């Protein structure tokens, strides 16, 4: 799975790292369909193995867990 540097628009922190539910935003500089807005659950500062749900720049929804 590709890795992206994203903007956490709203999240909680535990010991200075993201923890729990977060609103995540990513804007790709060239390809709109690679951009997304979504929600995911962080554990120990990582969005690892979901759950995560989002809508991409073309309006298509997707999720993984």
C-alpha cells in the first residue's frame, strides 16, 4: 500500500502522537483522483491496518480495515 503525507484536520493526541479517530485530508499536486478526505483510526501515531474510509477527488468512496 502506498504511503502519503497527509494533513490531520482534526484528531486527538496521546503523548504527542495521533490516537483514535481523526479527520484526514490529502491533496495530490497533479492528480485529482489521488486526493482524498476521510476518517481513520490511529494507534500509536500510525494509521495502520484501518479502519479507514474516504472519498477521493473524483467523488468515489472507499474503505479498508
